[in-house]
């Protein structure tokens, strides 16, 4: 049995934005993954409370239970029994499981290392140095034990190799797919834009501050000042919890699982999806936009470069000004034929952004191919 696991129910479309579910579905369809574990971390609330209390007394820190060996061991008591000589684990959380010897093979499929996350999202400031340093040491040991480490970005792969000392031939890069069922979009064709008036800049994200919605509004202001009819359509958060701005059109939260057609219609109605995050491990919304034929405008931070091919939009240096980005957008508005050609190109490449495509690469890796190893692809990201 090849089993997919995560911190949560890998079979539920509501876990981790649907990533484990869609990976599992694509893996099953390809005959690559057999099943997923249904783990319920919410059942450990009482243990979490006692752990935090003890940690506060012994270390003067609170938080980080999910990075502790106690949490992983307690979570794994919910897992079905496995056969150590035949059952294989694919985990999307680097600290799960804690003991690789209990399985015939353990491979990791991660969006970022804990070092990436602790630094980029400043988690060490929230959790304390002792729990983060302990987690990093255990993470290093588990990477070295793993049969293979597969990363959704080359930034993460680089960290596994350079920060954790793992053999680059044992570290691989496979970009994640869009968390949208391929079957759900085959009946509807991408919208043809004969005009870019009004210009619609799309934004998706609950954490609109980290994803830098105010900066996108600055870009919109500049375009508006130049006489362009522009709006920022933002989904993912309740309108009352977001910023106030005359060019902002709050869409609210769209439940992708109950109202997938509404979500697809929203994304396709945008001329660009925009993600100017301060930090981003990968940016799965970029893959969703690309699957639906929508070009991406984003900051080149974290793993975004690996989520968005160069010719499927435009990536900007983190220091790029709102004026510089407005200039690029205005060029497309003034040349609709160029924009339509870009959108057609993205649509032609949509198959690349599916979980089916990701699973095919995994199958190659499991068969022994080094074509996706960091030793081969890492130099391309230098």
C-alpha cells in the first residue's frame, strides 16, 4: 500500500485547501497512490493545552505543539495499522511520521522546509527558539532517513540540500497542481476579452495583509490616475474584514467546494490574477489561475517563480515599484491583441498545471529517474 498522509484528513477536500485530496485523486487515477489517512488533530485539543502549560513552565514558551514529537505520536495513534515490510508513506508534513523504520519507505512531498517557514513567516518570533530549534534538528534527521524528498519549489529543494545537508540526487522538484478538478472546467471555455474595460485585477487570499493587497490597490490607483477604468476584485475574506478603497470590489469568501462554478467564473472574469506577497512558499492560487487560462502578475518571492512559468504572466523583483508594475499592465491594456495572445498561450499550457501532471513526474521519480532531481534542475534556479 502506498499511503498519503498529512496533518489532517488526506481524503477530505477541506483539508489544507484541498491539496491532499486532489493529489490523492490524481494519484489514485494513475494507480500511484492507494489511499489516504484520516487523521484528526482537532481531537488533541486537551493534550495541546496540557503541552502548552508544561512548555510554559519548563521553557517559558507557549505554542508550537504541532512541531513536537508528542503531537506526531498522538496523531499517529489514529492511523490504521500498517505492514512495516510493504506499506509506504508519502507525507506532506516533514515531521510526520517520527519513525521511518515502521514503514517500508517514507517519502516527503513538501512546499517548504521548516527553516523556510520559520524565517519567511517569522514564526520563531511567535513560537520561541527552543521549539523551533528542536523541530529543525528532528526535521534534518528525517530528511536524511527519507527514501526521497520531493519539493514543490526549487527554493525548498535548495534549502533541503544546503541547509540540511541532504544529497541533491535524493531531493527532487515537482511543482504542485491546481486544487480544481480537471473535470469541473472542461465544459466551460475561457472568456474571450474583446476589451479590457474595465480592467479587472483579481486577488485571492484570506491573509490579505501578507499577500499585500494594499500594494495592488496602489497599482490600481496609479492606473486610475492615468485614465484607465480599473477595479480590484478580491475574494477570500469577508468584505468587512478587508481594507476600504474606492477601487476595491470585495467578492467575499467563495466556498470552492460548494460553489466551484462561481469560483471558476470569478477567476476567469479577471484579466490578471495578482499576488504581491511579502512571503509565499508556493502560491497555489497561481496554479489555479493558470489552469483556468488567466495570466499571473506576482512578486518573485519564495516559490512563486516555480509556480508561474516565465511566459505565463510577469514576475517582478520584490523591490519593483507600483509605477513599474502599472507600466507593464498598461502596455497590455493598450494592446489587446497582445493580451489575448498571452491568455491563449496560458490556456494552451493548462494541462501542465494539474495534479495529473505532477503525479506523472512523481511516477518517474519513483521509477528511478533523476530528471527532476535537484542535482539536475537546481542549477537552472541559481
